[in-house]
């Protein structure tokens, strides 16, 4: 769960040491992800969904590309790119973005008016 209460859920397989093929050598369970607005089922290795709020249905499941290194880190700091794209498509279909979708940490290209002046005012010295 992130600071806005959004959750990313990824179904990871259980694989024996030295496995060669996920589909053949690993076991995969099932996760039902649901809230007040809908339900999705994750039933394939590396399927992922995202829940942004209680009143917005979970994003349609997508299969993400994860390396063994990223899986062993346990903590995934940001949602995989495939999931972000699907989340954007879902928001477009559902009628748009809300205030919680804004990233206030991104550079918003604010311009300092004094930077644009050729002769900035000089400070008075006492």
C-alpha cells in the first residue's frame, strides 16, 4: 500500500530451487481481489492488479515482467510499467482522474519571474 492507500497485488509462483520453466516447475495459486466496486481474479504467475480506492474497481489483470532479483527484494517501490498503463486505460474508461491521481512531486515547470528579467532589482544595502 502506498501513501495514498493504493495497493498493487502481484501473484508470485512458488518455485523450487533451480527451476527452469515457471509454467512447468512452479505452483501458482489464485487471488481474488475485490472491493465495493468490483472483483478481479489473479490465476496466472506474475499477474498483477491495482486497487486505487474503495469506490473504484480493481484494474484489469495484466502480466508483468519481473526478474528473479526484483522478486527477491520483496519490497516493490513502484508499480510495474504494464500495470500503470492498464490503470491509466481503466481511469479513462471510468470517466477520468481524481485529485489523488496528481503527482505533486513532479516538476511542474514553474518559472521564477526574477529569473526572466534582464536587470533584476538590486537589494538595498544598509
